[in-house]
C-alpha cells in the first residue's frame, strides 16, 4: 500500500509541473514539499489553516526565501492570514489539475447575538463568565463552557419558538442535562454544573477531563480577572476570527483590552508551543481592532523562540508576554 505522504508528494510534483526547475522532494509533516534552491512549495494536507505557521517555520529552517502554499480547503482564509506577514507566502488552490492563485478572504465579521435579556441576566446573577462567540452567548467557569443560550433549535435538534438556556459541558452533556435534570429550575441546573466544574478546575485536583479541556481559555479567565498582570487596565473575552473546531482540541483564546493610556489592545492566549498561535492571533486582530497592538500571552515555559520569530515577522509585529507557570493557582 502506498503511503499517503508518497501520494501527496507525487500530487504536488504533478501540480507544480514546470513552474520550478529541478524540484527536490522534502519531508513536511503537514503534507508534502518540494525545494528548488531558495524556493519552496508546500502542499498543505489536513488542517491547512492550522498548518500555515508550521509551513513558514519549516521554510525558514530550510533557508527558503520564497514560499508557495497549495491549499485545497480554506485557501482564502490561508491567504488572508498569510498576507498579514512580511514576505508573505503565495497561496494557490487546485482546480482539476491546475493551480490557481487565491485571493484573500475579507476580514471576519462577528455576528451579534439575538436578544434574550432574561436568560442573560440569569447567567450574570449566577456569577459566571459571559463569552460571546459566533453570535452565541455562553457562560464559562474558569474558561470551560457550562451553559449557552440557544435560538431556533436546541442542541438535540428540536425546533423552539423562544430562546432557551442549555446547561452542560459540551454537546453530549447539554443533551444529557436536559433529559436527566430538565425538571430542575435553570438556576439550580447552573449551580450544579458550575460546582462540578469548579471542583475539578483547580491546580491541586487530580487529572480529570474537566481540568484538561481548554487550558488557553482557563488562562484567559485568570488574566481577565487580573489584567494588571500583563500591564492592562481592563480586559474582556473576544471571539476568534475562525470558530474553534471542537471542545477537546486546544486552541487559541482571545481578548480585547485597554492599556494604561486608554488604547485598545488585542490579546491572544495559548498554552503549549503552538505554531498556529501567531497567524490566528494576527487574524483575530484584523477582525477586532486592526490598528491595535497585539499581545501573545503564554506561560513562561511556552515562550519558545519560534513564537518570538513569527511574532516579529508580522507586518505589525506582536509582543510575547509571559505569565508564571503556576498561573492556574
């Protein structure tokens, strides 16, 4: 059986054709690559949007001064993020057996949530963190969603005429709570789930799914409560330019803050060394406040040189800010 990597390499050679003189295959974990002198071509396979940073780092380490990316999915979004860097990679997509240049997608537009004042007040009264993403009002405990206001259709797919509050961590838990604890008043459902999550989301708690999910949002929650630790006057949660794919995979969380001089600041939060941090953060700034400074907040041990290098390569460079590694405390 031919390995996927070999198939992708053959596909890239066929697509590039005579655009490159004497291309030499090279290993790239996120797809396939060809190198010719200081020119590199990379076929982004799975998750092209998330692989942009990895491709740029790979090309820099190979000494390439020219990088072309081939993306069959999300190509306009890849092009939008690529354009935010100096010496931006060229982005192509595939139509049939031909390569076509890609225009960058316009900046993301964040939908406004539909009104549900009574339910929103219930979340506020329960002393939960309110986050609005994809036009959905969510409530979190230390960065983990425990409830959301839904309109039109429930998580289970049932049509509804009025907005309802769904309580639970994730899709399956919201459905289960509605079935098992649907007779409880919403405020009691909220307190029940919030207590369960709060008991696990502690630094001294034993390892549990509830304290492993969404660490970047946990970090954001901590800094939101004390924005002075990164030099800001105030800070609130803000949505990403592209919705996170699911609850289980770590991602990048965002905030919009105000500095000591009263100016806007966009903040990105990440835990672990993530090569998609800088492209995702620059994309979020483009949607939230294009002219604002951009801070990349990571634990001290995650402030890798590669993050600094990518941050400096942006057309509007970002600054890496660290918090102590015991930030969960």
